[in-house]
C-alpha cells in the first residue's frame, strides 16, 4: 500500500489532478482503508484531497489553516489564493455558472432516469456520467459579447481567460471554452449554486463586490 500511496501522492503533486477513472484514483474512492491512509498522508503535509462524484478528476489543495502560511497576507491572498485579479475571479464565476450548473442538472437527471428504468429493485445505481456529453462548451465570442464589457474589456478578458486555462479551470479549443479539471473541484457547489440560482450573478459582476463570493467559495 505504501508504494501505491507514494505514487498517487506524487502524481497529484506533480500533475495537479488525476482522472477519477485512473486505477489508483478509483482505489482511493472505493477502498476505505486506502482513502484514510491517503488523507492522513496529505494532512501531514498540510494538504487535503479534493473530489466529488460529479467531477471527472481528483486533486489536492491546501488545508484552510495553511493558506496564510503559504500565501502570506498580500492583497490577492485576501480575496483568493490563486493570484487572480477581481475581474479574473468574476470571469471564473461566470464560466462556472454557465458550465457547471447545467452540467450538474444533466448528471442528476440522467442518474434519476437510469434508476427509474431499472426493473430490478436491487439493481446497481447508474454511474454518474462525465465528459463533454454533460459538460457542454461555451463560445468565447458569445461569452465576451454578453459579459466582456463588465469583465474589463477585450484585453483583460483574453488575459484572464488565458490564466484560467493555465490554472486548469478551463480548456480552450476552437474558440470554445470547456470544463477544465479544476472547475468542479475548486469551487464549493453547495455554497455558490444557490446564490447563482437566486439571481446573484449580476451582483457578482459588480467587481467591487467580487471578494464577498471568492472568500467563501474558492478554496
């Protein structure tokens, strides 16, 4: 087990994320003893495992009490620990709302439909679907047309979108924006989704108020 743990931790640190269908990642998700050992190993280094059944990857992040020690007390750390400016955080929230919210609805609907179709009352629960079949892309041009001006204009929009790509939040392909490995892991769905659904997106786009969201929702 030690060697398997070493390999998985090393890959998580070096690659930043691992597909949940990877054999070692699957073991961490279904083997309780292995999972406990992994979490203990990470905790010893001030880290925590990031995973949820709706995300296609697993990853690691700092434990909250370690953030100040690692990132200090600079202005960026006070609003987020990724070094993103406020218009970058606002763009991240918009992209998350446009990709993750509808993805989650599709995933839940397909699981429920699959369970209803099972004739055997003891049938296995339908697995959650991942990938671009449920996480549809967003057009860069359409996104800029709708939100570009309030997100800092063309140059800031392009710069921030590039930074989100480097951080693993999005994947850009043929002027389309797709879910990146970190998009459904680094933002707390349970906290942010109700705000978006209840119409808070317009408030989030008021850049002076972006910090209110990022402090609580972005790890």
